[in-house]
C-alpha cells in the first residue's frame, strides 16, 4: 500500500462550535464545511492546512463512537486518515499483511469519500482510516 497523502487528522471534541471558534481564532484557520454523518452519529467540521485537513468530530449521540472515545480517553486526536487509490484492493492488501479491519468493505463518509477503518490493535495504537475520493 502506498497512500498518496495524509487526507486528514480526526480530532474528537465535546462541543463543535467551541472547537471551531478556537481553531479559527487561535490558528487563523477557516472552517469551510460542517456536515452530519447520521449513520456514524457524528457532526464534522473541516479546515484545510496545506494539503491536509483537520476534521473536528462531535458525537450526535451518547452511544456514538466519538462519545465513547471521549468518555474513555477524553478529547483529542481520534484517528489518522490516509488518501488511497483503489480502496478495496488496499483493504485486501493490509488484511493479507495481518492487519485487522474494522471495515471489511468501504462505506460512505464525510465529504462523499469512501472510507474504511483499520483496527488500532493492528496499527500500533493508531486508529487508521483509508479514504478514497471517487
């Protein structure tokens, strides 16, 4: 597998509006999009930093994965996302290399990307997302 670039860094936050205000005021970033991904129980906000995005993630449900993450670990970096081409083939490749997949097949994520997650127990503790723009 050879990712083309870091697509984004996902950061779990309790309050999306407060976090957006912080990133805009402190770093001078401009939030260019806010989106809800209902099936993942999350609202996201995006900032561009060069070619890489920062994705802020706020849970829309106490049972959502972001709420559970914050409850267990607190706010902070949630995942690292790599842009890839041929996401299905990339999943097969990493699985054959012994990586445990959270998603055996891609699903739709924010910004219309096809996404799939790799289990952090197989990636040195880093929840890793593969993304493909189709």
